[in-house]
DNA sequence: TTGTCAATAAATCAATTTCGTTGATTTATA
DNA sequence: TATAAATCAACGAAATTGATTTATTGACAA
C-alpha cells in the first residue's frame, strides 16, 4: 500500500495556499492589480482584497505604484512585490569557486562574495560561508535582519566520488553544520535542481508547466519541472541528468561537461564571461558529442514524462550555449522518435549565475511558493513555515 | 511566465478532497475504523465522523462490518468500501483481442466480454463496445445503472503507425464516438498508463509514492507514478516507455516486447496463461536483450526522477515475467550508475488483466481519487465531478 | 468463580473559528 | 451617465475544540 498520503485539507491552509499563489502570480507576471489577481486565481474580488490587505500589512506587497488609467472605470492599482519583504542567503559550491549572495524578495542580488579554490573543501567552504554571511548581514538594519528567511545551498551530490581531492566531503553534512553555525534554517539541494529552480522563479521568459532543464558546468546536471513544481524526489536526487546513461556505456557528464572540454584543451577556461576562443575542430567535436548525448537523455526523459520543452543552460559564454542548443535540437530531429512528440529546445536565461540564484531560491520557495498540496500548518507569520518538507539532517548525500 | 497556475483553494473543495482521501485510504489499506482514518489524515475525529456519515449515506462506504474488540475501550467499527457504490466499464484495445469489463467500486470484475481480432479495427471495436456494454448493463438493476460512472478505454496511442493494417485508426476519436454512442462520460489513456493505474489502485502489494512501471505486451509501454499520482502529461503521452531510446539507435519496444519474441519464434503465442514452452536459446537471448534495454530505460528514468522502485509486468506467464525481473535487476547492477541509487526491481501483481482493469480505473480515478490539487467544484453527488481534466475531444492521438 | 466499577478509547454533540462567497455600496475615471 | 475597481456587511461551508455518550477491558472484592 502506498504509505505517505496526500495531506488532508483544512481551512487554515487555504489562506496560506492562496497567499502563496498570489505572490507567485505577481512574481511571474510583474505587478498586478487586484482585479487581475481575482481573474487569474478564480477567487472573488473580496477574497483578494482580504488576502492582499494582509500581505501589504506583512510588508510582502507594495501598493505604492502608479494607478493605471486609460480604460473606463476606476483606475487599476497594481500591486508589486516589496523588495524588502524578505531576504535570502544563497551559497553555491562550485568546482572552481564558491559564491555567497544576499538576494531580496524581488529576486535582486544585493551583495555577493566569492571564494576561488583548486578543489572545494568542506572546512574552507564552511568558514567562508560563516564569515561572508557575517559581512553581508552586518550591512543590514535590524528590521532587515529580522526578515532573513534562511540560507540555501546549491551543491553537487556525492562530491567525494568525483575526485580524490574531494574525499573530505564524505560523511559531512554542510547543511546541518551551517544551520548550527549560523542559527538559521538552511536548505541544500543538488546544484542542477537549484539552477532549474532559478530559471523557474527568476527566468525572463515564459515557461510551460512542464519542462526538462540541463545545466552544464564542470559537473553536468539538471532539473525536472512537472505541473509547475520542481521535482526533488524522495532522496532529493531527481534531475541527476549528468548520470543519465548514454550509448557507449557512458554517462552524460562523461561527454557533455565543461570538464570534458577543458581536459581536451589541456587548459582551464576563464570563469567570467569572456569569449572562450576555442579551436574550431575541438569545438565542433565537443558540440557534436554533447548534442548526441543531450538529445539522447532529452528524448528518453520526454518519452517517460511527456514534456513540451527542454531548456539548456550552463556556465559558459552565451554564444557557445546557443550553439549547443542548436546542435541538440538538430540531433533530436535526426533521432528515431516514433511515438514521441519532439520538444522545443531553448536556451536558459540566467547563465553563469543560475546555481547561486537558485540556492537563494530555496528558502524563498519553502516560505513563499504555492507548494505541492497543503502540507504544513500556517505559522504566525508567512515565510517561517515550510510547505514542502524541511531539510532533514542525516541525509545520505 | 508559467501559464496554468495551481488552482486557488476554496472551502467547498476541501470536503471533496477529504472525501476522496478517505476513500483512497480505505481502498489501499482495506476496511478502517474512523479513529484510524483521523490518525492517517490528520483530520479531527469529528471531521471524520461528518465525512464518513455522508459517504455512508451516499452508499460509498459500508459500516456493516464486525466490530473489532481486543483493546481497552469501545471496539473499533471498520468502514469498508461498498461494492455497489459505483460501477465502471473498462475497454482494452489490444493487439490480438479487445476486452470489456464491468468493475465494481471494490475493484472486482463483475462481467467480462472479449473480441479476438487479427488487427484491431475502429469500427469493429466500437460496435463491440456498444453491444457488449448493452449486454452487461442489461443485467443491472435500475439502481445499479444509475451508479455507472462511465467508461475508460486503454489503448495504445498512434495505432496507425504500428502496422499498415491499422491505418483506419488515423483521425478516429474512439473516446468521443463511444461517449456519443453510449451517452456516458468516457476517458481514454495510453494502455501502459492504464496498466500502471491498475497496479496502483488494485495491486496487492505495498507500493511507494514514486515508481516506474513497465508493461510488456505486443506493444511495450509503461507508466510513471510521482508523489502518489499517475503522471499523464500535457499531451497525455507520459509513460511512453516503449519509445524510450536505447543504445543501437533503437527504441525499447524494438527489443523488449512480445511481438519481438513472436517474430523470432515465427509463431503466435497463446493468449491465456499456459506455459509458453520456448526454446532455451531463444528465451535466453530475448531475456538478455530485453533486460539490457529495460535496465537502460530504467536507469535513465531514475536519474531524471529519483525513483526507489521499478515494477515490471506484462501479458506473459508469471515465470517468464519473473525471469525478466531477475535479468533486469542483474543488468542494472552491472551498468555504470555513478551518482544514482539503484532502484528495487519487482514484478507487478496483476499480469494479463492489468490494462483492462486500468481502463475501468479511469472513471474511478476521475470521480473518487484525491487528484492533484483541487481542480473542480464539488458536484451535487460525489462521483459525477472530475478533479483532473475531463478528457477533451480533438486530442491528437 | 463471579459481580461490580474504574479506566480507556471510539464516536458523537454543541459551540466556535477561519475563510471564502454573494450582493449592495463607494470611488474614480472616460 | 456608464463602467469598472475596490470595499462593506451578511452569510455559509467546513474544520476545530471541549464536553458527553457508549462499549469494552481489567482489577478488586465477595
């Protein structure tokens, strides 16, 4: 028998759900007047009035915009996200650099710190996160400090398995260590899923409810969005697209990753967005092989899940990413795909910053996103509760 | 921006959701007393009393069981599904035979009719469904007739693509034709997804919230269950595991299907569950190749979705199915799977009848299952509403 | 061994709270 | 003056809490 069951619905959770829904609509659509919110949610105008009144009182929405005139009738008063409504820390653990950002409720990066390294080491990362957080938080007023929702961490899983130098990660629980050291709620998810979450929350293009997302950096990963929700999976390892098996007994990230390109070049590529100036033959081969494995993984995932869109992004110059998108779309069309409707293939909109932004999106999502079904009782103040599961300690990552 | 949004929550939908949740708990766990329901749902005892009172009055639950004594305190009064609470028609369109069943609310097959054919043809199937339905319904009382929720159809998609003889299916909409001819709500889904739904609803073993399901018949297909819900996908083509690309430029069903085995043998295999008496060499080769592609597809899907279990079932003798399960588990363990936790592999519990049962499960699910989030307003009587989307006409199947 | 009674837990009754809806009203614009 | 946004006031649905009823077990005394 199926053990866990969808949660029962209780009236208290209604309000929380509807509050989150309204915040999410405004996040994706930009400032919206109450009438449009009522229309989009299906709620009555009165309910929207009540909910937004509370959200404004809580400092999460801002009614200070210009009234929009033009049509007959009373002018529209658009409600916008209040940037100071909540603040979030995001930590990315990367192969070559760790980054810490402070992001506001509107999704803007307010502050940033970085720590380059030969290989990420748990002690160094922890110390960096603690000291850099202290720096960032020192610049805040007491009121802002009270609105810090927590920290999210974007990190590859099974780090110790990827290189001998990263063995010290085995047995470490960075989430718990930082939660203790900072006395904050801390979330940790796969870096690919985080990048995907960032695209979903902060991406600048319209997205369907369901899509597959690849993120190519030194490790290749990804994420899956189904019915408008990021799939994490029971052991938090969904979207492990780098481990997707591809023809030739390999996995996707053996072929399609920046590491592969670097080892073929014999040199490290620059971290910032300069052009990469690659030898045409090397470039062509990498593109072809990457497109081959990406299209294979995409087609398999689409067969299993029925997805209309595949998004490809990565820590690379936009031109290279776009070439990869084109090559993958072409490879996909050339593959036998009987019984499957080919998805659109498109570039992501966030590039190099996706994982770090996605890390900060974790506390944002836990506190302010509609969430699956109703899961947690409504807390005294919105943003302290978690609709999804709170990050457990003892996770086997 | 994401277009479709999670529906707003309104009090009316609470009751519908909670009613469905309670029915689902009893369906999976067997008869349960009110106290256990309150415990499992998190609802108060009072709420459970109110909800079950209505469900009993509606004829969906039966409080007639034996009181269970043994512990201190008032004895438990288990509530069971009322078999006559609702009735469902299920139609399977198979490669060699079509089947129509009448299934009751408890999941028991009450009546069955079959139509063998060289190839399924739309006109013949429609006529069979109409006349056989009339026969089955003729045996019902007026009261039972009023409790018929509708018909579900389990059919492969893109039938016209699989053999020249099935070209007449192009442009046909069997769902709409039967809805009109029978004046009943009719649902249609991929036969693999239906088999998966049947395992989920009527399977005799405990299942996790998330699993991948393969169903091997003449066409190979499957289904995906995520967070306790069957994934259908925006174009209803999720779980198309037969179309999963596998090494060698093939798709899964080019290798792992009963058709492949038959064409290798040069003869048709019996439809009922006699032993198949296959030459050992042929058997071994088919098992090895099938296990290879099944494990490839399973590993890819697990990488994308993080699933703890893979279920394999099919229209074949139990011994063969079990051998396939063992071979697939072994192939899986022998594949490179860095970064992915291998899933358990297990045989399904329904075998040859899975698709037909799953067809009947479609109206059951639409009327009585918890459904994603709240989607449709509560109807005058439970079972006439649809929480998920009603089957549209004009679908591109 | 048997009869009585307290302890226990299920199920129900009554009162209350949360939250959304409906219909009337106010407000600002073309 | 017509129109549409936004709010006010009254109402209804569904859940919760705390008190009450009901049926059983187990202990203790006759």
